[in-house]
C-alpha cells in the first residue's frame, strides 16, 4: 500500500515538473500568485548555477579531482583506461566563466522568446510558467556544451561582456534597494500613524542612524587603509566624491519641497543608498592593481605555479573568498529574492523595472479537479511584470556572479593568469555615480514635471 502511494506521489511530482508553475505548489508550497512562483523557480535555477560555480572554484578542488582514478588528465590512472577529462577547465575561474556563460545564454534565450507577452492567454506564457523539467535539461545541455568551448580568447572576450553586464546589474541592484527602502519606510510610517505607536518611528530612526554610522566608519577606514600620503590619488578622489554625493542626496531627500511632493521620501532611503555606495567604493578599490593602495589584493595570480613559488604563501594562490566578494554575494542573494517577490507601489521604480503595481505575492490558493492546490493565475488580463525584462535581469545577474566569484580579475591568455585591471575599478565607480544620479532623479523628478504622476 505504501509503495502504491509513493508511486502516485512520484507521478504527481513528475506531472508538476512538466506542467505549469501553479502545480509546483503540490501541497508543499504556500498559496501564492502564479507570477511569483514562476519568478522564484527561475531564480532557483540561477542560485543553483551559482552554487555549482562556488563548488567549482573552491580551493583544492582540482587536487581532489586528480585523486579520482581514471578521471583527470595527468592524475591518478587506471591501467587500460585513458584519463580524458581536462580538470583545468572544469574547476577554477575557467569553470566559473563557462557555467555563467551557460546561464547567461539560457536566460537571454528566454528573454528573447518572451518579448511582448501581454497576458497569460499568450501561448508563450505557458512556456514561461511550465515545462520545468525540459527547461532544466536545456540549461544542462548548454552548460555541457560550454565546457567544450576552446580556450583561445574566450575568457578574455567574455570578461568584457561581464564588465558591461555587471555595470548594468549594479544599477538594477541600486534600483531594487531604493524600492526596498521606499516600501520599508512607507509601511513603518503608516503603521506608526495607524496605531499611534511611536516605536515605529524609533525603529526608523535607529536603522537610519545605524546605516549612516556604518557608512561613516567605512569612509574613515578607507582613508586609513586604502590611501597613502604621497600616493593613491584615485582612491582619495573616489572616497571624497562619493562622500560629497552622499551628503547631497541626503540633504535633498529632506528638503521641504521634496517632502511636499513625496511625503514618504526621507533619510532612511538616503542612508541605505549611502551605505551601498560605500560598499561599491570599497569593492572598486580592492581591484586597483597598485598594491600600495590595495593591501588586500594579490596583483597577479597564476594558476601555473612553479615549484619555487609554491613555497611562497603570498603568490600562486587565488584569494577568491575575500570580504567584498562575500558581501557582494549576500547583496546579490537579497536582491534576487526581492526581485522575485516584490510588488511595488512606486510608480517610478515600476517603470524602470518594467513591472506593474500589484497587491502582493500572497493569494488564495485554489483546488483543482484533481484535488491539488494550485496558485492563482493573476495574469489573465495583463502580466504583472515584463517576462522579457525579468529574464534579462537574470542574464545580467549571471554575468555579475561570474565577476564576483572571480574577484573581477581579468584572464591573461598568454600566461594563463588572473590579473586585476583598472577597467574593473572604473566600471564600479561609474555605476555608483550613475546610481546616485538615478536616486537623485527620483527625488527631484516630481518638481521638474509637476503634471506627471509620481508616487
């Protein structure tokens, strides 16, 4: 009897894998909207690829693979069996580039397919919210194919794709943080006004002061550790400019005219943007090839280390897991999850992110004729988000993950080494300036265009 029930359950799960997103609720997921479930599953694909990339780049992974008999070229062999696998490709930065290349192609493919889908009645909407097993097979197939790409100039060319994509994704991250701070501030202010409880205001004040304190402490540490009295002019300019810009947006956010046009704007949003800007500044400075100005960077990291270098602990080792990379991954995970479940009432952010104002991710689950709980199809009249832009966002996220996991190092095809270059520094700094400009625009736009609707 138990075996029969298990077979029925397995058949049910198999139908879910080949069916639509609502079926994924199959008694284990809470009630939700179809649009939210679909975004969460696609985000899971991205996170799964990220986990695989992290495993591939772990220190010592190649050494462990070479211990497997008959697997790696040059590793432990089995008599009569030729070791066919090039383990230099399936681990290290090369594997990350290929894994992220596959994810980028996968999401770009769906971005192109889903252009101008208006509602769930479009036949392509069924592809968007279903056939998960086949989507997974497509992703696996592209990944396998990516590992057969010859080395050549692939890594160097793909590095520049990563630079451009990461630049755009950093801007999107900033937009999502602005939206999150706006929603956070609005909800807590409304709770304080409705309940007449001043604790909500105290909480907003506490977090605002905390964010500014962290940003100020970061700025002081930057001047101490990332500048020299007679050197590091770029770092001094970067830190000073971003400090000035953060002060400007903070002051503008509380001007009477701004408060009149946008009652929910305030220092909480500005404090989060200021803290994020300091993180981007720090991340940029850690990619400066000048080691005097960057005490934490290994300026040249080679995978082909000779025997004399292996005894030197300061060379020949890839420092993948530095602090800024870990912080970057945490912010990435937060923004990816938030982009999957967000339902914003901010008109400007919705226009930038190609989403519509919604009522939230929670809904009343429905029970089908087969007795299964399914999500609500909330897109029969119109989609709640742009399918194409969502996939493009995940496409950019794949490139950002590639750059983050490799610390924005640039591959050198002649020496097979990873080097830090100034383009990565300027990409990060320019993205921080553009992000601050976008935030400033969201503040002053209602004053410049009073006839337009800005919520």
